[in-house]
C-alpha cells in the first residue's frame, strides 16, 4: 500500500482532534467548562472519534480510492465537543466564536506547514515533504468542508447566527435532516468545487 495512505490516516486523526480541541478551549475560555468536564480537552483521540464521521465514512472513501486507483479526497469529522452556550460570557457572538475556532485552527496549521514547504528545500516526492503536503491539503480540506452550512458541520452555527428568526422552520429542517443531506452531497453531490478550492489554497501557500 502507498505510504501516503498511512500519512493521510494519521493527519486526519490528528487534525480532527485538534479541530475539536480548539472548539473546546475557546468555549472554556468564555466560561463554559462543559467540554472539560466531559473529558474532551485532551489530545487523546479516543474521546473525540465519531463512529461514522471518523471511522466508517473515511474508511469507505479510502477503500473506494484503493479499489478505483483514484487519488482520494477523504472527508471526516470528529464527535462534536459538548458546549453549553448559556455559560458563555459573550452571549451574542459566543457560538460564532466557538464555531470558527475549529476551521481557523486547521487553516493556521495548513499555512504554517505550507510555508515550510515553500521555504525549506523539501521536494514533495520525499517522504517528509509528502507528509507536509498532506498536512496542508487535509487541513485546508477540513477547514473548508466544516464551513459548509449543514449540521453537524461548523458552518451551520455560523449560518444560524445570522439567519433571521423568521426562518426558524428552515433551521428546524436542517437540524432534523442535515446529516442525511450531508451524506447525500458527499457521495452523490457536486463536491468537486471543494477539491478545486483546496488545491488553489495549497498552491497559494506552498508554491508547489
């Protein structure tokens, strides 16, 4: 098996864990200890992994890519960090800050490692260069993917922050059927745009 597949698995697991840690720490910094009491402020991946989003879905996509020989774009998410927004000191923007923390952390990781690729003499074909490239690609992918405004992704909290109350029925619909819509989009929807955005950002930062 191509060693890049092992790199991808490692990067995805670490990236989704750090993503959820960012949510939890921002919530904690605003006065909500729910994630801390739930044991989620840890780098141990086990409490963060979601059976479907962290294991089954990326496993299916990885096996499909192996069977077809097509380069994989693997979507994944971790178990959402529990929060209690009523504990936030900032009641107006607290949910938005927590929602943005995860994608912002992934973007930061992608930029740091992308600049390493740009300024260090590390060809992408070398194992370490390949690993750095995967870190950049998949952290940009996780950031952009999680900004899609469909539950359970972070983007729906951003959408709900700004959507007027008169659209309460639409909110309820998304909360009830968001997971089914998301799965449909991943397997049957027009998701190619996501790859184009990710590769553009990769080239922009890394120069590769």
